[in-house]
C-alpha cells in the first residue's frame, strides 16, 4: 500500500463518455433469471462439458436446517443492529448475460455504435479523445446485436437444469456460481461452448476453455481470432473471463463494461439482477488473475492452513489506498473463523469476506484493537435487492472515538467503503474509464502523476509502455472499481484462503456528489458541527422530543394502538371536534398546518412503535420495497417522480466552491436527479438515458428522498422520535 497518486482538478478530469466520472467513484461505492432469447448457429463440433469430480475441502459434512437467525455468540450478536429471521436470499427472478467485449461507441469499434441512428441524426461518430466525443454516448450499444448476444436467464430455467452448483462444497442446493451460468449457456447455445473443465490444485479453482462461433458458420475454428479485441471465432481458448455487476436496481449508474473480476468464477455467487459479460481476455490479464489465486493459496500454506487476515486498514481521507500517510492499521493478524451467518446460501464452514471483520470484532475484547458493528440492508429504495449484512461501524481512536464509545457509524450517504485482497494487486484498477483516456495519452504521460503506477506488469524494463500495451491496460483495468474492489456485499463473497488486508475508507463526499437538497440527520457528530467527519452539515438542527417524558402516553387499550398515522382516525372528517374540542396542536416553529404524528408522540408516546436500530439518516433508503411500513402516511406512500417538488439548492459543502461556480441547484418537478445543475455522480445508463426516459413504475419514490421531505412524516426526524434508537 505504498503507492501515491495525486488527483487532478475534478472539472478537467470528469469522464467524457461514461456515467462513471473520476470523482463519482464513491457514489458508486454505495453504493452490493425467461428462457434464453438468443439463438446461435448450428455446429457439428459441439462438446458437452465434462463436470469433473468436486474436490474435497474441509467443511462440515452435514447440511443443517437453514436457521432463521444465525446462532452467533452473544457478544458478537450484540454488535449487530439487526439480525433478521429470513434474509432475502432465495434465487429467483432474472439475470442479464452479454457475450463479447464492450467498448463505448467510437471510430475504433463501430460495431459498438448504432450507426443507423447516428446517420438519421446526421451525427459523425468521434474517436476517443476527440472533441465532442461525449456525443457518442447516445449511440452506444451493449453488444453488436442484442438479439443474438444478450440473454435474459430466468432462475427457474437454471434450477430446472441442475439442482446443485459445480461447487456443491460451497453453495447450498439452489444457488449457483458464474461458472455454472457459463456451463448452462454452453448447453443452450450452439455458438458458445465451455469445455475442458478441470480442477487446478495450484489455484484451488477450475480451469476451462471457451469456443465461440462469431461468424455463425457452424464451426469454431474458421477465421480464428488472434487478439482479444477481434470479433472472430475462438476454439478452446483458455483466455475467456467475465466482468460483473450485482446491479443498482432502478439507480441508473451502470456502465456496460461492468467491473473487472479476479475472483474464482466457481466461487462467485449469482443472484437476481446480476449482470455478467462473458468475453475474451488478454493472456496478460488471465495470468495476473491466475497468479492472484496462487498467491492466496500460498498465503494460506504459509499460515499452516489457517485463514488469516494480516491487517485491517482505515483511511479517513478516502484516498483509495494511494496516500500512505492516511492509511492506519487498526487490527492485525486476525485468525478468521466461519460464523455461518449465511447458511441460507453457503454450506457451513465456508468463509465469507464478512467473517474476516466479524472475527476481528470478536477478537477486539482481548486484543484491544478496533471493534466493528454490523447491520442488515434489505431491498433498497433504488430497487437493488441487496439482502445482505454489512459492516457499518468502526470503533477506534483514529475515527475520533474512543474504543467502547460507539465508534464511527455510517450516517445516510456517508459511510465506509472497502477493498480487500493481496497487497500485490491493490492498485490494479485505474481511476480512468474506457472513454476518458487514449492509449497515446497514457504513453505520453507514462511516468507522470496520472499513469506512473498503472499496469506496471505491462511495462518495458525502463518503465515505458507501448501503445498496444497501454490500450490493453485501458481495456482490462479501467473503471475505478474491479479487482480487489467490487460492488458485492461482504457476506456474499467467498474467501477461503486468507489475505493481506481489508481496507476501509471513510467516504464523506456523497451528499455533495449527489447534490442532495434534503440532508436530514440526527447524528450528533454532524449536528454538533464535526466538519472533519461530516463535511456536509444539516441546514438546521432539529430537536427530537424525548418521548420517555410524554405526559399522557397511550397504552395498548388505545383503539389505534400501533397505527403510526394519527390522522387516519383523528381528522376533521371523522372527528370535527378535534383535539379535546379545540384545533390540533401543531409543532412550533413550522409552517406545517397538517397533523404531524411525531409531534403527537411528544405528549402521547410512540403508540406501540418498535425500537429503532441505530440509523440516523435516510431511513427511506431501506424502508421501501420489501420493508415498506404500513400506516405511515407519506413515508409509506409511493408517488411518481413527476409529482415531486424538488428542493431548490443542495446542502452547502466544503468540496464545492459556490462563490466561483454558483450553487448546485435542483428545483422543479422530478426527476430531481435529472434537474441537478452539476452532476458529479451521473444517474444515467450506458446509452445516456436518464430517469425521465424510464417507464412508469421505475420512476417512483416514497414521501421522502434526497431531494424532498414530507411535511407530516419527515425523514429522519419523525422516524427516530417514535422508533427510539437504543444506546450501545
């Protein structure tokens, strides 16, 4: 972790042809199957993949009944804000699969451009680096022909194909890996074949070969490709891999290239909404990925077969591991235990990435090192079906909190991002996207601050890089995320070999990046003006009523016990006499003239509301979709974006020079995201489409968001008044 990178001015370094900008990467940190539509050509040299015998690994031989709640030691269970009875883990729905590499529309890859649409618009396709290149975005394609090379696979079809994964030692019946999906596709298509599936002991993974009939003549060996960029036939090539994305649901933030993957494909869990691009890779990419596997296996051997974590690192400046002076070890030499938190998905004994941090948390009482806290995220308001446990709190003096004092906990958009793996591969993925840099620019600045540390394994002995190798680096390792830093929840990543580090960065730019106008929080550090930890402040500190001092608390004899929205029963239509014969009492200092149930609670208590679970901002993020509340007025009512009146200006932020550039304005009617005057975290798809281009049903929100707040059930203030957070 000794590499240093200096960022350029963000206004000049924004990505020109992708929804992923140079400074939008933290926004992405949040920021984790019908039958085949496609058809191929007939082939008379088709082989059925031979599934080799599954290797024996040291896991418990019996599969116990899947527990409702994981049986954790009491001390560790207490570190979870939420432990749910039924995580959303059933394999259902659909996944999207694409064949072939993706490039942003450009002159070098016209097969990835909608040339017919460009001609109709009298638009001339530009080269990467050419002025006006961002105009190509409208003509991007995600495959040369989606009728052939895009597949929507239904989970039912995969389950009917096979009941168990090729890695039945890892996955519970009914759950599958990326390699399983590739083998399934091989059996469905005539133009794509996975063969020679053989266990590689050195990598502790399966090798395989891919054949692809690109020209559709029924053979795999006609006009065979000699380079990964060529759309030609492949015959038993070992150099095929994937890029991967667990999907952002309705949140339009994905690029069609997805994220570079180093994981063993037989260990990568697939689930609803996953997107996979299966494509040819360069030999250098495959060798680097394979070597990372070998290094992990050797690391475990060097630790006498124990799964070890050398360091947990934190970075309070969110430098992505590029500036060592900010990177501090907070836990060391952790022996990792399988806590079997997700036996709904994995067999007992399988170690996930989250087990590493749970092990560090369990050890903290005896080591005196950092402690950690956890919670559960369901389907989010973005539509992302996460259904995962996450680490959301670090308790260590470097976070500004004494150990045992509660630690630094995620607050709304601000929270912990992570990367994990072996040191050698820490900085493999570039901070540039495919459309933001040319190979010539890379070569010219190979020793400069932007590229000096990119793809060192492709360099000449003198540190220079050829234009061909520079393009190979851009094609495989661009995109900010990938390699050791994926958008996959930690409890869904298999990690059975140990690693050098897990790196957590404190991401505190998110409210600014999204141009949020409604930052509502009761986090005491933020409310009290701790600008170092929470640079974006609340506009006004809202005092929350202490309902433990309610003068007339309701009991379960109240006819509306447990109903959050008092106005359902107490209103002018149903009880004209009002509150004891007078008008309803309204909160002072507000222009709201409607009943605010959380104000009622200041005198009458919480009317049977359940205890809170630690959150201090953006309750709407999780309390939507499968965790949408009942009887919570605006907070539980879906409305279309177009009916929402957006806040006028984003919250002030030290990251934005409003005097020089003017305020970030929003305003108007939704989609509020589309209305932002500056869009550092672009919400658009790979073809440039925005929320206003999406069908009804996608463009919906509940009564609170980052750009509008309900008068009657304002998030977060109404939530934590009645659902009081326990003290930890």
